[in-house]
C-alpha cells in the first residue's frame, strides 16, 4: 500500500519523507489555510521535495473554472501534480475534460461507492473516499472502501482508491487488509504507527542490561 501524507506543512512532509514514508502528498484548502502561507509557495516547496503524486485542489465550482485552475496548477510540475476536484456534476465534467488532456484527477469528497463509480467512469485517476467524516456521522467509512474496491475490480477500472480523512491507525490497518491502493495519512497518525509500548519497554530493557554489563 502506498502512503501519501495528508498535510500542507512542509516540515511534516520532510520528517515523514526522511523515514521513507511519503509516496505522495494530498493537500486541501483547509490544510493550506492552516499554514498561513500562499498556496503557490506551499506547492513549490512540496514539488521541490517530493517526487510523486501531489494533489492540489481547485476552488472553482464550475467545470470551466476548474479546468482553467487545473491548467495553472499543472504548471508547477507537469507529471507530479494531480488535480483534486470535488465530486459534483461540474466536477465530473471537468474530470472528463482533464482526463482527455492526460491530466490526472483525484476526485475528492467522495462519500459513497456510487460516487466513486461515477468518478471512475469520468476518468479520474484517483478517488478519495473520506472515511473519518463518515465515521463521524455514525457510518462505517471503511466498509464503503471495500465496496468501492469490489466495484472497481468487477469492471477492471484502473482508478486507484485513496483512503482519505484517516483519523487513526485502525483506518490504515483496515485499508491494508482490504487492499486499498493508497492511504493518505496525517503526520500525527503516521507517528502513531511507529509506536508500540512493547518496543519502548524492549529498548529500555536492552539499554539497562547493556549499561549493567559495561560497568
Ligand atoms: C483528503 O485528501 C483530504 O485532504 C483529507 O483526508 C480530509 O481529512 P479530514 O476529514 O480529516 O479533514
């Protein structure tokens, strides 16, 4: 399973990249707003650091505006920039147009397997089901991911599933067990994945034994 990092914070991207855990990056307008920086400056920094798919989201709500924004964003890296487009009728139109030009789209704000099917049919390279936000309203977000994977397999779609809105290591575990292509993970959850209390206890014991033996 590929790991994307879900952040616009360049220090977090660097730290996860140094551990070999960044196959790609996803950003969104809220994550960029948190940095207090200009989106284009953030994008330049990410592109300089990561050689992999980098999702940059449009803010236009009409297909024409989305396509125009996409053409600007793609200038930051012709092969690594992926255009993130929200799952609406206009978004599907824009996705179809961009896919025809060979520009990859990550269809975002997907909350149902049928929305994912529409995104794949429109030619999206990636689809991002938001599992945490579904859990928040009492649904099991990950079960929808399983259904999306089944539908894509049934019809041979090449669209990759990015498990998004990840809130805990359990989301990552379930994504791996289901065979999701990608998980986009906040930095805090990546760090949680590195930890196990028995690892800490083990290190403490090894060091204590070592120090005793060397006296
Ligand atoms: C995905 O690409 C989104 O940026 C992200 O996963 C949304 O997560 P949230 O629901 O925690 O805001």
